[in-house]
C-alpha cells in the first residue's frame, strides 16, 4: 500500500510539475502576445491618425480648389512673363502714358532671384504718377528699386522705374 501511495504521490507531483511547466509556458506566450498586441494597437492608432490627417488635408484642399485658379493667377512663371508684360502695357493705356520697357532680366545662373524690369514712361506728371500707383496696385507683388521723375525738353515728364517681381514661380 505504501508503494501505491508513493506512486500516486509521485504521479501527482509529476502531474503538478507538468501542469506548472505548461502554465509557465502558456503564461510566457500570453505575455509575448500581449506585447505584440500593444505594439499593434500603437501602430493602428498612428495609422488612424495619419488617415484622419489625410482626410482633413483632402477636405481643406477641396475647400481651397475654387480659389486655386485665383491663387495661381497671382504667381508668374517663366512662361507667363509675357502676360505680366501685357499687364504693364494695359496699365500704361489706362493711365494715358507711353511705356518703353528698357530691360527685363529673368532669374538665371547669374544669381538673380527675381525678375528685374527697367521701364521708362512718358506723359504728364499726374499720368506718370497714376501709372506708378496702378503698378503698385496690380495683383503682383513688386519691390520698387528705383523711381525717378525727370522733366524733358517738351515740358512733359518722363519717369524711370526699376522694380523686381517678387511672386515669381521658380
């Protein structure tokens, strides 16, 4: 009987050790899986935040799209410099002055960042001043570098204007 009880005790002890080993193995795997789940939750939260930001950016871009054409019309690219020069001629007609474009230099390898223009206008002092005011109020940003009014031989006024176009697309 003692040997049967000893066998039973040993069997129960082995079974308990096996159960404890199995529990330890399962617990370790659960811990590892929990770390993986936490990591995946963090990645999912970051991904959801990115998706939310993308949807918000998309919404903002769609709300701006009607004004995109207006925004693009303000900036001048190398191909649109002719349109800008046409605008200079239009405001000369509006102000009643004669316009002569002395020089126009586009940005290039020589270190110029913005297009530079040198203009001569002829007309009365008030008309020349009106041209300057219209030039400053165009939809383009300019930086006046030189403005000089000179009375000519014909008792009229000439103006020399030098400026840079600041809203130029590179």
